[in-house]
C-alpha cells in the first residue's frame, strides 16, 4: 500500500466519524468501530460494490453484496467497501427511492411513500433532501419501526436510506461484521481533495480538469461545475469508477453493464497512474442460484405483482430471516 492510499483511507474514516460523531449506533452500523476501521486501513485486498442510496434493493441487485460475502468467505484478506451513490434521483426506477416497501406483521406488503413523484421533481437527488420522517405504522414490525426511527436521525435523505439498507444487509448476513464499511461516493471525492499536495495529486487534478464534474444546484438537481469546486460530488461514470483505484481497490463487483464501462475505466485509471496493477471487474456469475434459493411465497409474489415491483432484500429478510448466513448461491 502506498502513502496516498493510506492517506485517502484515513481521510475517509475521519470524515465518516465526524459525520456520525453524535450517534454510536450509526457508527457501529456503518463499520466505524475500531476493529473494522483497522481492517479497512490495512486491507491488502479491497473490493467495492456501488449501490444507489435507497431503502429498497431489489433482486437481482442483491447479488452484488452477496457475491462480495462469497468472495470474503474463501479469502479472509478481502475487505468489502460499499460505496453508495448518493446522487441518484427520484426518477430512478431501478431503485425506486421515492417509497419503501416492507412486509408488515400480517405478511402484507406495505408501501411507505417517502417523496411525492412528479415530472418537475423527478431529477431531484436524494442527497439534497432532508432525512425521512419516523414511520410508526401499527402493523409495522418492531425491526422495521426501529430502522425508520434510526434513519430519521440522519443528516439527509441519502443517509436515511443507507441506514435502512445497511441495517437490512447486516441482519440478512449480506455484509460481514468487521469486514464491511459503508461510505458515499461524495465522501471519496472529498477524501481525495483533502490529500496533501504532491506530484501524484497534481497529476490527478490535471486529469480531473479534463473530465465533466457535477455538483448540486439550488433545487437539488445535478449541474455541471468546475472540477476544482469544493462542491463537486461526482464525475462521469468511468472517471468515478477509476477514482476507486486511488484507494488501492483490486476489483469492482458488477455485471455486464459494468464490464461495458471497463475500456474507458481502464483508460482513466491509466491516466491517473496511481496503482501498479489495474483494477478488474469481478463479474457476478450469471449461473448463480439466487432466484431458486431465496424466492417469495406465492401470496407475496401476487402482492408484489399488484405493486409492480420485484422482490426486495428487506421483504426477503422478513420472509426468510438471515438468509445469506446459511445460503451461498454462487457454487
């Protein structure tokens, strides 16, 4: 591990601890306990997943974190960094961040509306919105109610969603204790900007000046901005992924869409020139048995069809318990 990798990892931890300094429960949840932090700071094999900030992760997207667990199971040196994309908007139909679907005590699929969807606001980012309000439905399970209460105390909507996502993944066994850390991509950008000036950081900044930077507008939407702006929260997709290499990341988990990005990612990574060996795509095996091993009951399936949504990891947790702790679908 080179000095720059160490510095950025330390910057990430400092930011995360400062962000959650008043809430020990959130620190523990996101992996900011001393043992996990030490594992992160010294990890020689760092792998990344890139979910969007949402209270829902639908199948087959659940396979990304599950595959990370699978890789960790067979290699104790692997550390999983879950880098959440907090700039997604309320028009995002792949993750549907405008609502939270959960299973109530009576096995009924419920929808908690979290944002009013309309054409004028569909490009508003979750990062720009206030945290969710507490959901105290009588028929909500104690676990889900506790998630909503915890999530309502976060600094913004993105972190509310990450709180729900992380809590479900921890309970389902999808993220390993002391081997998984949750951050947001805008935190990574900030951590890179906080590095001491050197010939390497000058090269990074020179490259970034040629890429499209984006920040938040006053209405909470993404807008172009100067790359050197302290308000920058992301770049174009290949650049975003390539920036992970500065952390010493060995591989990024994804499917065919990720693989399609890779030629330009590799170009960006080479231009950054911060890692001796290039990152690679860790393709999720297409012949996995997830759908056969964890599936909804016929009654739940009918309800999901009525709502027009796929099965989610939260509903799967309610139906099957800690499913990832005793099922490995990647043999």
